[in-house]
């Protein structure tokens, strides 16, 4: 049905500037270790080279664990290990790179809370400055530049954390927006179905109610006046059909309003209604144990039986009818076959009933096979999958 609005479109997902953080951080760690190993002291197994080797290894392991979000060790412990490793590397090689300290400053804002890591950074930076001034004999200006670099990278880490938080908040808001759009579309569909249900009730149900009253009066008149008994019987059957149609229209209105949909358990009622409207014999058999069907599949099966029996009344009113419902684990089969009381009705001359039935059954993954029987009569065979066999169902 047309509701006058476009279907909801999920908003684009936000892009993260911090999605490169892990590979970039790992790359910087590799650079720090390589520069330490290729420096004037280098790696070794004794003295300062051994200290440099152990400190570089500790720095790399702690940095990797921090980036991968290892939860076994608290983040502040990993940052403390990295800071101690940087100080040890600087003691072992006073001319070593300062970028290792900058990376720690960028890491700290990424994993709140910040109190303990910030204290570690301040103490570590002060210790690094002392090593610069007394062991490396660097100038005060270079020491101040180191502090400025630490502050800058701390600010960069803070900006990355805020960007991540804003991205997560934006993703949450967009998910809420998409959900509200889906809810809006669902509300529009419900409103449209309610309107259609009201129109159906006002037009069809009221018309059938008036027709039922008129037929009831005609039945009483025919019964109390000299009339052909066949007329009385015909009027009585027409009255029963009208009452059945009225009940069916009420069920259709209820389905549009969200009430429980009719299913295969009501096929027996359809057979009983057909007996009242037909002069032929009607048999109904059910084999197997009923299994769960989706509401749509159950409705498709019910409508198929309803349409098949309606076609018998329209085209072969005096025919004998055999209705069979056969249950299996993965599907259910419905067969409606009549003997016919005249020329068999071809598919092309049956109007839109069979085509509509086929479309409804195909929509739930089933199939319809309808054909004229040898001689006279017509057979409709419907197969519908169970709920476990529907596309996307959990097995």
C-alpha cells in the first residue's frame, strides 16, 4: 500500500580519525626500538647495552599491551613500565631518542581515568629532564623543548580521545534516529491498516449485514408461503453463505487491526461452511502432527483453502470435494480436489483468485500446483514450508 512517504534510509556511519591509532602507535614503538638499537650504544648482553636491550624490550611489550587494550594489567601499570623503560633507555644512552616519552604522553589521555597516569607522566618527565641536564649535559632550552613536546603530544592524545567519544555519541544518536525512523514507518503502516480496516468494515461488513437481514426475511417468506421447496433451500443456503462471508470479513478486519491471523486450524471451519453451501459431499482429512508455521505462512494456507473452496462453489457447486491437510517436519501440504459437475474450469478462466493465491503462497516460500483432473474436476495442491524452513530462520 502507498503511505505517501519514502522508506527509511540508515544514515551514513561516522568515520573515525583514531582508527589508525593502533598501527601508528605500533609503528612509533618500532621506530623507538630501532633507533635505540642503531644508536651509539646499541643492544648487547652486558653493561649499558644490556640495560638498553632490556629497557627497549620492556617498552615494546608494555606499549603493545596498552594499544591492544589488555585488561589483565591496569593501564596505569603499563604506562609506568613504559616510563621507567624510557628513563632506563635514556640513562643507558643519553643521546637516545626522546620520541619514546612523547608517545607515552599521547597514550595517557586515551585510557581514563587520568589521575594516576598524569602523575606518572609528570614525574617521568621531571626525571627525564634531570637526566638531560646532568647525564646528557643538554641545555636548559632543549629541556624546555622536551617539556613542550610532552605537553603537545598529551594535547594530541586528549583530542583523539574526545574525537572517539564524539564519534561513539554520534553513532548512538544515528542508531536512535534510524530506530525512530523505523518506528515512524511502522506507525504509518499501522495507521494505514487501521484506515483500510475501517473502510472494509464500513463498506463490506455493513453491506453483508444488510444482505443477511434481507435473505433471512426472504427465507421466512418462502417458508410461510406456497413456494417451490428448491427456492426455500436456495435462499437458506444463500443466507448461510452471507453469514459466512460476514464472519470472514470480520476476521479480515481483525487481521488488519493486528488481531490474531487465521491459520490452518480454521480450515475445518471453512469445510463446514462449504458443506452448508454445497449439495455435494465434502470430506476433510488431516495426517501428521501439526508443526509451527509463521503467521504469514499460516494465513497463506488458510486463504488458499478458502479460495479453492470458493472456486468449487462458483464453478462446480454440486461437486464432491475432498480436502486433505498433510503435515511433515519441514512443510505442510493442502490438497483441494473436486469431481466437477460440468466442464472443468481452466486456469485461464478462473479470474484472479488462483493467481492471487499463488502470489501469496510464493511470498512465504511455498508453491501452488493447480490443474484440471482427467475428465471433470479440478485440483489445487499447495505446499508451504514450516517456520524452521523459512529463509533466514534459525535451525
